[in-house]
C-alpha cells in the first residue's frame, strides 16, 4: 500500500488556519463596534442639534424659549414642532442612555439653555451645546420637564 495516497492537513496546519481566522474575526468585531459607536454619536448630536434649532425657532416665533419640552411637541402646525418619536427628553442627568434620541435641556443662570447628549465614542461622556447666551462657565441646573 502506498502511503502517499493518504494526503491531508496536519493538526498544526489546521491550528494555524483557525488562529488566523480568529485574529481576523477579532479585528472585524472591534472595527464594527467603533463604526456603530461613531454612528450613535452622530445620531445623538444630530438629535440635539435639531432640538436646538426647534428651540431657536420657538424663540423667533413667540419671543421666548419654551418653558417645557412639551411646548415643542404641542402643535404640529408650528415650525418648531418636534415629533415625540424624534427626541426623548431625559429629566435627569444623562448617563449612558438606551438610545441616541435621549437629550437633556437645562436652563442656565444669566439666560440661555444647555442641551446635553451622550457621546458613545471613547471616551464616552455627556456632551453639551450652549445656546441663547449660555456659556461653558454658566451654571445650568434647572432641567426641563416633559
């Protein structure tokens, strides 16, 4: 009987292929998580920016900023209308929310307001957008109610 007719892979060759596949899978998973976190951060920032634009439109039309978030979603005929599915008001400090639509609005001493949203990319943290006279040094503590 000829031994050369029984060809196949050795266990070492199979282990090398498995290790290479595992390394490629690990790289793919890390890259995917980074991409999804960047997408979530972009969506959260876009939601916060949209709310800011609607608040500015409310100020332009009525002469004042809305006192509550509900004022923005009360009348669908107004230019400052926000659909309740477009943004979710969080009445407490934002800390790793469950979706990218979660925002927080606080009025600031000396006027203006601060819109907060969650940045999912490293280092994950709350991001702030100051408007209407608010600055980074402003004390903003009164949270909007829904």
